C-alpha cells in the first residue's frame, strides 16, 4: 500500500517540512532530524553528559538540573546567532573580561537580561566558545541557572505552608444531631 503525500500530512502547518517517508518503508513517517547548531559545543562538554531540548527554535543545553547554554543559528535576527550564556546580571562584568564580544540578546528586547550572547559573527567566536565550554566543564558558578519551573519560590513554598496549616488547624466539623 502506498500513501500519497496528502495522506501522510500531519495536522500541523509544517507537516510536509517536518515529516517524510523512508524510501521502501511503505509510507512510514519519520521526523527529519534537525541540524544541531554549533555541535562542537556539545562535543566539548560531553564528559558532563549534557542533555538538550528545543527552545525558541534553538537548542537549550542542560547539565544536570541547570540550563547552561542555548545554541542558535537561525536565518532571522542574525546578530543573535551564536551561543547564549545562561547567567545573571551580577556576573556580566566579570564575564565580559573573559568574553569581550559578549552582549545582551536583541530578540529578547531592549535592556539587560540575564541571558548574554557570544555572537557567531565575531572573529574570535570559536575561541570564546571554547572558553565558555571550559567554564561549563569547570562548573563556573557564573554560567548556568535552574529554570524557574524547577525552582520552588518563596511564594509557592509559603502557599504550601498556608494550605498545610489550614488543614491541620481547621475546626472539627459540628456533630449532627439526630432528627426525630
């Protein structure tokens, strides 16, 4: 049985781009493997067993429970292509000494964000990328964040405590009196 292209389409608007049949597979659909941007970064930190997941059309890189980098190479907003460092504003000054080309990410809007980019258009991109990998390998505290969804904020913790107190401090239900 041979399937037509229209029969193989998924419901997404990008179905024809995302899926294709394997030749000789009778129409079995498999997902195209996307190229990994700046794959040498993953190779350089492979001893830490990094894991990845797609994020914003880029590739987020995690080591244990921390997001450490995002690898970006997209056709839009070219100045933001490169390696995004997960950091905080308190570390920008010291990181800028190590990475002179480091700057805020334009697609995230104006102003300074915790995320900083090592732009791939920089002539020293590969040297700076290698240094970033060395800092990740050394578990430099300036690089890496625990994603918000994994953190327990004080507000959430407080809410849990309140719920617990409410349950333990509730008044016993009034006794029902028998009706005659």
